[in-house]
């Protein structure tokens, strides 16, 4: 499966805009309410909602900057703590989701960081009723290995995402902005001489694995 660079950039932009529309829309609505509200208690509540929406928007932007963009400059490696902070910012507000960060490496190659972040986003979305997400990664003799374990009462992974992650052939006409992250994961791993594996969900557990050469 191939997608032109322009089409892929459009998919990423569409995904980003889709995810930012809700918190930024809430900011706009809150400002409109605040302009007409005179009750002190209601104004305070509006300010709380505005602060929450602004924080959510900022966390999403920080995550997408690292997961999709050139955050950290053009160096070969990224501090693993940046990835942890980005994932916590994106998924940490979900009270039904427990995140366990098991990456001990102080740094990982930038391509591996992008794979880890995008897999974490996909795994978090798959835990539709919450659960536990374990995130691990290590650099072993020049081979970076990433493993994520999603465990919860209900796990849903779109077949299109699964096919793209493992390199399945999907007709270009079916590609959606939702699948952009999965396509990016497969492309990065493939370009680095690696691969991506996804288990079938069984007993409430779904495993994601990726390996690639450290650059």
C-alpha cells in the first residue's frame, strides 16, 4: 500500500484537527457563556471549564508535535521522559485508564519514540471502557524493541488499523484520518528494517510489538 506524501500530510492534519475540535470548541463556547454570565458562581464554573479545555488542547498539541512532527529538533535521539509526559498528558485524564511506564532507557531513537507514542494512542483508544496500559521499550544491541499491553473489560481495534499496522493491503480509497497513526507506525518500522505485530484480543488483553534498527 502506498500513499502520496501530500495525501498522507492531509490525513495527519485531518486527524489533528478532529482531535482538537472538541476542546477548542469548548473554549469558544465557554467564552461566549462568560461574556453573558453575571452570576459569580457560574462565572467561576465557566473559568474552570475554560482552564480544563485549554489544558486539554495544550496536552494534545504537545503530544502531536512529538508523535507527528519534528519536536526535539533533528537529533538522533529523544529523552524518554518527553514521551512519557506526552502520553500522560494525552491519556492521563481518563480516570478509567491506568498507565504503567516501563521504559528504563534514558533516550530512544526519534523514530522509535514516534512509534511508541502512536502505538500508545492507538492502544488507549482501543480500551473503550478503560483498563490498564503497560508501555515498555529497550535498546538491545542496536535493535529497539517496543511492547505495549492493553488490558481491559472491552477492547476494540478497528480492522483497518490492524491491517495498516502489520502492513496489510488496504485499498487507498478506504484510508481515513483515523488510520494515519497506524500507517505512520508501519512506515517508520518498515523504513528502519523492522516490523510491527498485533495480537488478537483474547481474555481482555491486546499486545502491540514493534522492532527496528536503532539509527
